[in-house]
C-alpha cells in the first residue's frame, strides 16, 4: 500500500484529504470481477458493482467524442430517464457493469442492441430495473461484444459479489486493458449525522486507462463510490469540477477516446446528513471526490503506456486558474517535452515553446471548472496570456529560465539531468501575472509506447 499525503490543490484554497492507494468499499455496495472470456488472454474482463439497499444517487461525466460508444449513449439515456433531466449527467442507479476487451464503439445499431441486451442481462441477474443500470466498456474500437460470454459471465459473477474491499479490488482488476497495475484510491472524512454527531464517510475510486489519453475527459474509465448522502444533481455539481481539474488535465499521447466515463454513486449508507448544494458538508465531500480523482489521474499518468516517469506541470502566477490549467495542460501534452523527459534532458526551450501555444479549454470544461457559462463561452479556445519578461521556469527544482533576469540562466545541467532521473519530473512555471494556479499530469514518450500501439490489434 502506498500512502500519499495531499497538500492543497494548486488551484484551490480547500485542502484535499489524505489519500491511500488501496481498496476500501463504502457501506451500501457490493462488487466483484472475473474472467468471462472476452479477452483472449483469459485475464479478468467483467466487473459488476451493485447497491445493497436500493438505488444510489448517481452522477457521471462522459466523453464528448462524436463516436461515443454504445455504453456511453445507453448510460446517458438511463440517467435521463431516472432523473427526468435531459442533460443526462445525474440520476439513480443500482448496478454498474464493465466489459473489457471490446469498446463497443463505432458498431452502429447492432452495437446499441448488444448494449441494451447486456442491460437486460444485468437486470435479470441482479433484479434491478433496466433503467437503473449503468455501463462501461473498453478495448478495441469497432468490435462487437460476445453476448453469450457476457451472459454466462454475469450468471457466475453476480452471486459472488461481496461487500468487501477485495470485491472492489477484483472489480478494479477487471477494468484493466493495457494497464500494468490496478488503480485504486480511498479516503475518509467526518461528516455530521442528523443529530450533529460526526460519522465516518468513505470515498473510494477505481480506474483504468494508460493510453489514448488526452484532455476532454482524458481516456479512461472510473467508478467513484461513497456512502455519503447527497442528491444526484448535487453529486453531479461536485463531480464535474473535480473531473475538470484532474482527468481533463491528464494527457498520455494526445488522443481522446470514444468511451471515457466516470460514474460517482452515493449510497447514503454512512448515516451522515444529506450534503446540500453549497453547504460546508458538500464542500468537504467535493474535496474528497477531487482528492480521489487527482490521485487516480496521477496513477494513470505514471502508468502511461511505455512510461518511465510521471510528468507534472505545476503553474503559478497566471491571470486566473483557467489560464494556469491551459498552460499546464499543453506542457504535459507536448511530444517534445515528453521526449525530453524521457531523455532526462533539461531542455527548457521546449517547455517555453509549449507554454506559448497554450489555449483555454472548451466552454463545457471551463464551465464545469467554475466559470460562468457566458464567460466560458467567450473565453473557450482563446490564448492564455504569457509575458516572456515575467516567466520563470524550473525543472525538477532547478531554475533554468527567468525572464526578469534576461531569460536563460546558467545552471548545473548534469545535476538537473540527474534530478530528472526520478519517478516524477516536475516542470514549474511561474507566469508572474496574477494568482492563478493549475496543474496537469502526463508521462514521458518512449519507444515502448510506439511498439505497443503498433501491435495493439494483432
């Protein structure tokens, strides 16, 4: 188990709680995973999570990709049906199913019919209403799901689901495709019950995704569970900004996906009072969800296909947080920066060149992160403001560029290179223009990435 102490996020004044990289299932859920035979390798490829006491509040963030996969479309339809809200971002759910090995994307009407059949299978196996099922899939685009294998797999798996940490860990293992490690993160916070007495609330997330990852929800699947009590729309209002500041700041290779999905479910099983929108309770729950999302995003970046080091871009001094995130995002997305990180080359010119091309995120992401809708629409895609005369760049703690001192600095290049030979390389940029802060996560670009993806479907 790896325990990570968390400081405040770079663009927030609210400290995030301590996170542990272990499975800790919240009250009100059962989970499990197994091998159904979808993957030719025989590795686990089917995961199910269910509630133990009726429907849970559910919220989701999905890929905006035009080729959004059948499970994305069906999950949106189910959330809209259970909430009555056409935005399809929240509702009620009692079961989640994940299939790994086939994306069920770009499969047309037949793929939609396959996913609907899986919903029927899951409903029959668990006894929950079809519209209270949610769906994840990952794997090769354009391939059909083997329904017979899924049916048999569900029949075997559902009776074994457990309200245990091991059950949730098994589900996390079954999410994986090219991931080299299983990704889990958990935390606890104290929230009041109806009488004001503190109760322990657990928040735990599992995730997969190490390639075909780039901002716009990155390319990944995640399930975040909590036994907090919160209305679906309030839960959505907490999940959306958490995703915008974490998974929307994650880039492995510059490609976005058809299947990106994050589900957050809240069972209310802890006995804590309901977290109302705008309340201190909701703020603390939101910080915990963001802590989980941030830790999972960092795990995904560190495990990027072929990666040897995690890259973090930490930006301060921007005019606002949105511009800071834009600069951080483009630095970790740069293939040249990624290649320099792989060679442990403190080539600050690549960092500066990338930063100078930074543009703000889409209107949807800006709004999710906290900008008013009208402002988000106007500012979407506009250049982030930088002044080379005020910019400062550091690499792994070595100051290499200071615009106020004429730009390039004399520094110990071998020492900087040696400092980069670490599990994490941090590119620090102080724009000197304001108080905006932001961060983004990526990994180095290696020969192994090219080899792995050139052989992906063979």
